[in-house]
C-alpha cells in the first residue's frame, strides 16, 4: 500500500481518543473496528483495519510492545462477476437515465473506474489523436493512466455539449456522487440485471477484451491494473492462445480415442473359465502336499 494511502487511512483513527501505544490491546482493536463500521463498508473497513494492524506489529518489532493484539477483520464473500452479453448491456443502456447513458458506454468500451469517468476533464481528452489520460493524482494506483479511445467513443464525445470543465455533466454541472443511484438500480431491474453494479461495466469491458484474445499484458495496460495478477481473473474466458496446444495434445490422443470408441467384442464365456484339470483346487493341493 502506498504511503499516501496509509497516511490517509491512519487519520481515520483521529476520531478515537488518544491513548498510549502500550494500551493498544484487543479491546482497543474491537473499538476501532466498531468505529470503522459506522461509516465504512466491509471492504473499505478491512483496508483501514489492515493499516491499523500494522501499527502494533511495528511496535512489537521495535520492542515497544511484547505482542500485537488480534485485529478483527470482516469476512467478505468473493463477488461472482455477473455475466452480461451485449444484448444485456443494450437493454441496460436503453433503461438508464439519459445523462448516465454516455458515461456508461464510455465505461463499457474503455474500462475506467467510476470516479475517473465522473472526473474526466476536457483538457485531458485529445479527440484528434484519439487519446485521453487520467493524472496520477486522480488514479487509484497513484500513476498516470492513458487510454486509446475507440472510434465509437470519439463519435460519442464529439456529440456531447462542452458545458464547462468536465466531459460528463448533468444540466450543465458536474455529476456529483456516485452513478449507483436509485434510478440506475431501477433501470438494471427493468433490464433483467437485478444484481448488476456500475463497476460491473468495467468487468464487462475486461471480459469482452479477454474473449477477443487480448493477452494479459494488453488487459493490464488497457484496464490500468498495477498488479498483473488481476488479469488472471479473466484468463478462463480466453482460449484462443491455448487451442493450438489442445490440438497438439489431440494428435497424440488419436490412437487412444480410436481404442476408446471402438465397439467392444464380447468374449465367449467358455474361454473365461479354465478347464477342469488345468489347475488343481487349492484344498486338494494342500492335502497332496501334506501326505507327501
């Protein structure tokens, strides 16, 4: 985690009464968790508590504390990315409010996060070069992110009125807050996507790229992920680069497949039972050995 993020999250605990480091125990950790849960969701709360957890651990390392207390973390069930086809997206775009239709299409085709779409300024859009960028101060990874604009996006942006500083506006003003409004939630229900979130438009963008055969490197560059492992989440959607290897395995498996698919011929039952006299019964063999 970047130092700036850690500092910003540590300031959250300024709401707690100041206490000495030696007094940080399990009760204090639970009180901090309760304080966080009043205003934060489970995921955001875990990120804040993760920073809080490092403080007593560092104190143990510096021998200011003998042990670090257990910091409670919330269990978060992994969100299953809801699959959406182009027909699903088209129905959603028809249902969303008009002023959010353009931001939704921009998110779908370019893949930026909600805040980056909402805060996009005209000064950072070059329609002639089909390029846009997000400054490091506005991006999650604290580094600038460039976007190669798709041709339909250029046409879309050219059709928008330039009503001030920001690209996407509502009645001439910047869209404030979140796009996950009540109007959007009702629109997704009408479109048959009851659990679809605005952030899932970003997932859809990555999924469509993966199904078209985009490599992990391309996915990471387009989506702006700092961690290349994020691209692995979509690797199951991409089979084009694996298909030649599957065909190579198939060349070795041809003989085995012919054997497996060949009709079975039943053997005569007489051949399956040894004839009398070929092998003496076990009991008779033991008796013969004992008499000898």
